[in-house]
C-alpha cells in the first residue's frame, strides 16, 4: 500500500506539472518525472538536431549536476538528409519578394475585412429574405454555418482567443484539481464506467425500429467489447496502455455516430456534404468529355469514371494546400485530437489527413519527422491509412451505388477510432519529439501560383491512378488464378465453386455476427470481408452493389458498408511499405515489421465503426 500511494503521488505531481502555467527551466529538475516534463517541453528543433544525421557530430549533451547542459559546437557540414530549419535571413528574403498588392493589403487589411463582412452579410440577408419564407432548407443551414465561421474567423484576427480559452482553462483546472488527487487507477476505472453507462443508456433508451431491435443492438455492443478485448489481449505491452486515450477515442466516435444517426441536424449536414462531394467530383466528367468525347465519358467504364475524378481531386487538394486552407484545417483538427486523446502532433496530423489524402500521401505531411517517429507513432501512421478511404476514390464508390453519407461518416469516425485502436495494440513507451506541438512542415517546392499547384496535383493524381490500375489488374488476375486452382481441386471432391473467398468467408462469419449483422446474412457478409482482405475494397463494394444488393437486408447492407470502408488489404500493405520506406529509408525494417499489425488494426477500426452503426440504426 505505501508503494501504491507513492506512485500515485508521483503521477499526480507529474500531471500537475504538465498542466501548470509555470515555465519549466533547466537546472531545476533532478527527479525522473521532472526530467520527463523537461523532455516534453524541449524545443522541437533542438530535439531534431540530436536525431539528425550530422557528420562528425559530438554525442548529445549530458546534464551536469546542476542540471545545465554544456554548450556544444554545431559542425559546419551537415548531411543532405538532415532536417533544415528556415532562418531569419530566409524570412527577410521572402518579405522582399512580396508583391506590392500584398504590402498594400497588409497595410489596409482592416478595411478589406470590413468590406468582406458587409458583402457577405448583405448576401446572407438577401438570400434569407428570399428563401426563408419558402420553408426549411438544408442549404440555408449550411450557408448560415459558413457565415458564422467566416465571422468568427474575422473576429479572432482582432480579438485574442485567450479571452475565451483562459476562463475555460481556469474552470477546467478548478474542476480537475480534486479529480487529479484521486489515484489514477480509480480515475480511469470511473471514467470507463461513465462512458459505458452513456453508451448503454443511449443504446437501450432509443425507440426500436423494424431494422433495429434492442436485441440486435446488444449483439453489436457485445461485438464491440469483443473487438477491444482482442486488441488488448494481443497488445505489445498491456502495462503501458493509456486507457484515457482509448476511452476518449471510443466516446468521441460514439457521440459522432449518435450525431449522424439520431440527430436531424447531423444527418442533414452529412447528407449535404455527401451530395456536395458527389456533385463537385462529377465535374471531372466535363474534362473527360473534352478529351475522349461524350460517348466515352458516359460509357460507365470504371477507368473512365474513377481515374479522371481521382486526378481532379488531387489537383484540388494541391490548390487548397497552396492557399493554406488544407494546412489550417488539418492543424486545427489535429490540435483538437492531440488535446483530447493525448497523442503526438505527428500522429494527429496523419490521422486527420487520412480521410482526405489517403494512405501514403498522408505521411508526406510529416516527411521531416518520419525518421524520428517512435515505434508506436509509426504503427499509428500506417494504421490511419488502413482504417479509412481517401477522398480521391470516394466518387468511385458512390458511382457504384454505395451510400455517400455512410462513407463520409465512416471516414470521420475512423479518426478517433484508429488512434484508440493503434494505441491499444501498440502503446507508446517512448517520448515523441512532437509530443506537445502540431506542425505541418512547408513543402519542399512551393508552386509559383495556383495553376502550377493544380498541375502538380494532376501529375500526382495520374501517378496514383496508374498505380491503382496496375494493382487492380495484378491482384484480380492473381485472385482469379488462385480461385481457378481451388475450383479445379474442389471438383474432385464434388465441391462446386470452391474459392478463396468462400473458404476464408467462413472464418469471418463470427466477425460479421459480432458487428450486428442479421443471422441469415452472416455468410454473405463474411465473404465480402474476405474479398476486401484478399483483393481490395473496390472489388468488395462492386460485389456488394451488384451480387449482394438483393440478398442482404437493409440493416446488414448498411453495416457492411461501414465495415468495408478502409484500405486494410494485402495490396495496401505492400503499397504502404514502399511509400514509407522511400520517405524514411533507415526505418524500412521497422516499417516492414509493423505493416501487418497496422493492417489488422485498420480492419478492426472499420469493424468497430460498423458495430457502433449497428447499435444506433
């Protein structure tokens, strides 16, 4: 008992130090927990210097008795692969290159902002005066949300956010101070009970529907618990699991699903986002018609429908990146998840970017940090790519007849779920270099203008399209070759149509039942899950929209839509190993050893999302 009280005291002191406003200075810490705090607050650039490949560099500085690190001489020759930090001279050169309009805008920006506000307000007033008398419209809601965001963005350019955050932080500290005095084990146990109570009360208090009885919800809830138990049982280090991260990720995922399934506003917002994405990506057909003609563009051929959309989306992403919109969105969302789930900045950025950019491309956002990621961070980076699909292939699935709203909801739900699942399977046992900050490093080559950015994005989209085409051709050919051999063997023992999907489909029957699928559909859903693992989600969604659409019930169809929404397949394993090994050659061994585990965690993420969907239908 005394030992436990001492560990609780140290844990409380550490958390109190982490959340205090007092600056942490060198020379004031001798205890291990204070050294950890000092490590967490160390400047990121200093840490990168210690990790970078410096020729003839001296060993890292040691802490003297007084806790002050001795000075070291930075060598003049630095390897080309080392991380480069922009200097003040570069900032001055950049300022000199600013156009006259930019300088004029900065000088009179307040009048520009007032003009923007007046124009937008006048437009909103005119639109509402015309549209509101016609009745409720989803477009009016979206326009109002955009206007509110625009006004808040302008407001916080002149009013510090500290006027809002400081009172909130003060209240949070007042509330958390007595809570932090409770031993950590009891706090975690109480938090878990609270979240479980919220889920149970919500699931069983909702009215029943023909496709969602309470018994079916209990089935899906039991499946979710089993999935988390399997991840815990196979965890690399169960003692190092941060249960607050796991519980918070599950709670946020559940609340998001509740907002979509049971809130009319949430349903309308995601429905509008789905329709907007579909309508926007359909504009790629105009470029296809110009190049190949209307007959080819309207033929419905997979390559003609999907690949131009992929190129168009990649160009859009690069244009948004050029104007800074993508970095702004990623940084704000990543900061939220880093604060909520207590994960590193690099992990948060990749997790948030995965639904937009997909696997491989999401890692480019943290390219300078990749060689220095911990094992747990590298596992999480790969898991985020496996746990979701990218926006570039979204239209391809929608064109097959898959629900766009379900796809978008699953993508957003995968962000907290992939973080929770990965940290349960491979918990953090080191201190990340981005533990306390979120940074999106600038790209190596800044485009000259928006057209240059669009062209660069189109080239990237073309490469992705060609790679996807090659993967589909090779994987489908190999799959059908294996199935042909199995069918030939099955004929000897009077088993017709013996295929790899049929064999492994029975392995996934328990998984299908645990997700809440109706009993009559578990074999069909199991075969779809097997098809996704052996081939990819394209093939599985194609079979779902054609072969199984009249076989599955509405409940089973929606649940399997969530379960298939991810890149967790064998082909993607090779793709991620290739991309990440190219970006961080010295970590290729770690990447290869973590790939299969990350793919399994990505699959579990989609299964957990499907279970939550089964609880809230």
